[in-house]
C-alpha cells in the first residue's frame, strides 16, 4: 500500500535493470498487478528530488481502467494534464451544498491555523486536541505541494484515528472528502458543511523552494491567512521554526514565514510563539515581533504539556527528515498554534 488512501506503492523494474519505488493512483490509472507493464514518469526520481521523488505510474498499457461514471460534477483538477480528474465540487451547481455555499461569506469567528509545511498538520492538530479534545478539526489542503490527497500518509492516519473530521482539497488539489474550487470556498465548506470548530490550512506534501526570497510554494500561506481574515475567521499563523535545519535561512523563524506572514498576509493575524526560556526561544520571539510590525499580534503560548501531546500523535512526526528528537522546536511551534486556536474557542 502507498502513502495514503488510494495510492499504491509498487516496486518496478526499469529498462536499465535497476528497481525503483513507484506510485500508482488507482482512481486515475487503475490497480497494477504483479508482472504488469507500466508506463512511468521518472523525471524527479532521476534528479534525486525529495519533492516528486517517486517513479509515477502514468498508465497500465495492458490493463487500462474503466471510464469513470458519468457525473455529477464538473470541476476539473490538475487541469490540462494527461491525468486531469473531474470531481464533484462542494461549491458547484450540481452539489447538494451549492445553495448553502452560493452566497456564503462568513466563518463566524472560526479559528483558522495556517502553516507553511504539510508536516505541521499533525502537530497543530495535537495542540488543538490537547486543549479541546472534543474539537472537530478540518484540514483544507492547498495545491502548493502534492495534488492528490491520497499521497499523504498523514491525512489518512489522522482520518483513521478520528483526529480529522474531513480533508477539503482546494484549487488544483483533489481527492479529499470534499472538493472545492478555491481556498475561500474550502474554508467556508469546512465551517458550514463539515461543521469544523477549528480549520487547519497547509499545502500537501512536497514543499517547493528555490532558495530565493519569493520562489517557494509556501508564499500561499500568507494568502490563506488573508482569506481566513477576510471571511471573518480568526487567522492564526503557525510559524515555520527550526533549531536544526542546516540552512541558515531556515534557522529560527524561517525566511518562508518572514515573507508569507510578514509581507503577504496583509490582514491581521495572531502570530504564535512559545514562552519557553533560552536564547533560541527568545530569538524566535524577537523575530516574530519584528515581522508583525503594527499589523499582526504576537501571542505567547505556554508550551508546558505540548511534548506529551505530540508524543500521543497517531501518525509519525517528521519535517525535512527530522523528528522531534532532532528538531523539537519545529513541532512545538506548530502545536502551540493549535493550542491557541483551541483557546480561541472559549472566547
């Protein structure tokens, strides 16, 4: 089985006699059987990339899948690629929820935690549940990373454990419990259709970065904070923090958060930091105060108990190949944002 629901991991024999891991998304290409011929895309694998670093099954030439059933639904995602998927959007005319969402315009103060990396998702949810174990949490997946929700082991594991009420895939991303055209309708669907108490927004697995100020997929985190605030939600920024990343630009508060939260997020948001002692935590707080300027609000959250909350997470915690033992600050920062969102439920 593959990373998440609907993704099958295979071992394939390449033309040069070597073997490789490959992913087949069964809903798109069918289910490969042992010995089957497969047409592969190996471009990212050949470059040794973490993002896209699998061979991907494009087709089973000898066992093409049946045509999908006709309608309802006319949202086309991964548009104009050979494997574009047509889905039923929660917000479109054929949806039973269209009337509810057609003129929807208000999140009614729902806390919305926005993170840069997909790896922050379970830590944020752990922080929410530590304070409000009965809270209903929805994940709005943006399209900056992997487009198929089935690629995420994290989403599958959190859904199975009951930690996530639903995954809503937005933009070009697809395969969630609900499909939405935009982040805005995804947020509204999480609130009005799922009935979420707290919403977490992050891209799918596979962050793209170029080492430049603006060239990274996490820029969209600032746009998601704007969407949450514009729609009347309580926008909460989960900063990308690291004490172990070998790249200086990601040490302390990552330059991704400095740009996305400090420059792209134009509407007020709560920027969460911990109140822990020590030079590293003090440096993070100083960076947060600087990026907030006169627009955002720095919220200092007590970190006591968050390590235990993270240890109870039903899925593995890993960011850039590092777990809590190697980069504790990364996960505690995300969990603190979740704890703050839970506290907002009582206000």
